[in-house]
C-alpha cells in the first residue's frame, strides 16, 4: 500500500495510449444500446473472458470490432472523457493519445465527428488538471495511399494535432512502407511516432530512425537484441514508450518477471511506462508501474526516473514541461 501511494503520488505523462483501447466493456455495452448496435457478447463478463490473446493480431481483431459501437461525436467525447477521468485519478498530468481515424472513416464516420468529440473532451480535461495532445495514427496493414487520404482529412484540423503515429499489425508492414506520408506529415509540422520492435525485428526500428526520422519510438522492446541500435537510440536521445501489461497480454514477453524495462534503464535508454490499451490489457498507468515494482523489478528511484522520462519525452512546450517536473 505504501508502494501504491508512492507511485500514485508521482506526477506523470502518458505517452502511449490508444483512445479506442480505453473502451471499457461497460461503456461498450452502453454505447451499443444507445446506438442500437448488436454485440456478439451476452454481457460484460463475456467480453472480458474474450480478452485472452496469444499475439498482437488476436487483440487487434477484437479491438477493431469493439470500436464499431463508436458512432457519434458524443460517443467519442464520452470515451475520451472516461479515460481522462481515470488518468487524472492516477495523477497523469499530461496525456498524448493516439486515435485511429481510418478505423472510423472506413465505416462511414466523418473525420469531423471523431476529432470534434475528442477535441471537446481534451478541452474539458483541463478542469481535471490534465493537458491533452492528439496523435493521428495510421493503420499500417492498409496502404500508404490510404494513409495519405487520411492525412488529407486531417488538414483542416492541423492545429488540433501534435503528431502522427503508425500502429496495427507490425510484421510484414515495415516503416519504409510509409516513407512518403511521414515525410509529408513532417513538412506539415507534425511530430512523428512509430510502433516498432513490438513484434517486428530490430531492422524495423532502424527503418523508423533512418527512413521515417521519427521523434519517439513506441514499444521498441526488440531494440535490445542489437547493441549498436541501443547506442544509436541513446545517441539520438529518443524516448521509448513501453507498455508492460500490454507486452504480457500480447505475449511480447513470456513473463512479467522478464520484462525489459530494468535492462532498458540500466543501458541508459529513456524508457517510459504507459498503458497502451488499458481496457483490454487489465490496467491503467499506475497498474503498469505497480506490476513491475511489486515484482521487485524496479525501485522507487527507477519510478521517479520513469516518471521524469515521461515528462521529458512529451511533445510539450518548455513552460508546461517545467510545470510538470
Ligand atoms: C496497438 Cl499494442 C498495439 N500495437 C499495435 N497497434 C495497436 N493499436 C492499438 N494497440
Ligand atoms: Zn500501442
């Protein structure tokens, strides 16, 4: 309990959170009812029982299905606001959240509906002492042309976005596939993030650095297989947004006792702890810290380092950053 209070007391930033992955089964059912959508589950318990994954794709299939209940601006507002309240309760003071526009626009939901709902919630989060930035993420299992189309939809709303990301099925869809659209996003003034080295090999992390010229690495676990790559990430000062409970649920690590965060810190990488898809992986950001502290994998001092890394790794202006340190 003393450890819980210590972790809870640390001001922190969450840098790797898919807002669609914060859809709790209770809200999924409420939105399904409100929008007259049939769910393939009898009740909330049946949904939770289905969250047993052997790999990333297993999870993605059920995650995209869950997103179908999101229809109106109010749905996106309610989804985001529920996450912001939960994050604020964990003493998250700044959140940079991914959203997957193509998951919604490809089923006929206008981009404006998605971004207006998320944006209104982001404004209301200020009353929770929480600042929020939005990251438009491309689905890598779709084509680069589709990503260009998605970025074009975002153009009228550029002032509401801090950056772009790349997520979904990693293996077979290397960063190089999106070289053109990332170059364009950079020219538009957006920051660049990329999921790399979650299931994919170190080569994909190299591509994210060399070809996409990213500003932050999402996951990056498999970078540890290549000491030269680790040296390069340290040299470039890049932050890794690591997600322990996600890694465990998706079998990226066989056991939480073998989680790479301690090795990352030891080697001097700027690792952070994040919740990824908390409704699917069984915990929010403090739960992710506690999963490692309770196993004796990281110390209180490490927790302070990780929390400071999250503030340093955020895409924040210097004044807001100083206020959070
Ligand atoms: C994701 Cl954990 C993870 N990896 C890749 N894509 C994703 N989308 C949502 N969560
Ligand atoms: Zn992710």
